[in-house]
C-alpha cells in the first residue's frame, strides 16, 4: 500500500520512520531534563516514548512517514496518514483513560511534513480540546512543540516550549 515518494505530486522533503521519531523525541525530552525510558523500536508494543520529570509523566504515540525497514523512497499514502493520526488519537485517549489527566501529558509525535500537518490541521481544534500536545520532528531530528493554550504555562515551566 505504500507509494514511492518520488512519484508524489509534491514529494516529502525528507523521509522518517517511527523508530527515528521515537529516538528524536526521547533525546529531546532527555535534553530537557526528563528521565526517559528507552524508546520503542522495531515491532515492540506499548508506549512509544515514556518520560517523567518530577511529578509529570509524558506519554508519546509516534508515527513516521514510512514503515520501519521500508525502502528509501517508500512512504505512506494519504489514507494511511489519516488512519495513523486517528490511531494516535485513539491510543492517547486509551492512555488518558488508563492513567488519568493529573500530572500527565499526552503527545502525538510525527515528522514535520506538509502531508501530515495538512491532515492534522483538519482536526487540530478537537485534538487541542482533548488536551493533547503535538511534537513535530524536523529533518535534523530537532523537535517543535505545539500545545493547547491551557498547557502553555506547564510546558514552559518544564522547558518544553
């Protein structure tokens, strides 16, 4: 079902799999003073990235623009991207139900690609109402954080913004 990036009308400027997203997020959180469990890689199941700082816990659900182990030019289709965002939200809702809201931050993490951002922007208001944070991994593996207004002070205090 994946497609060739070079065959897209507007090819992605870079390709990043879920493992790379997980590692970038874990390094970002560690550099911000969080204690981070080893991020999931390969086909491991569970919380992709879990970190803590003081009484705050962060739960991250990540996706990439290609599957782990894919060929260099292979990327997800538009339909797969939509499905992945829906699954990220569903997974974070399950975590929020299981672990609660107090002192917990729930994060969608994705490569910062226009194809993924465009789909995210179609639902971003509702994602913010759920209280979820979005972390966008850049080509150089740096991270840009976007959050609902009600979390800005908390994330600033945690040195994430």
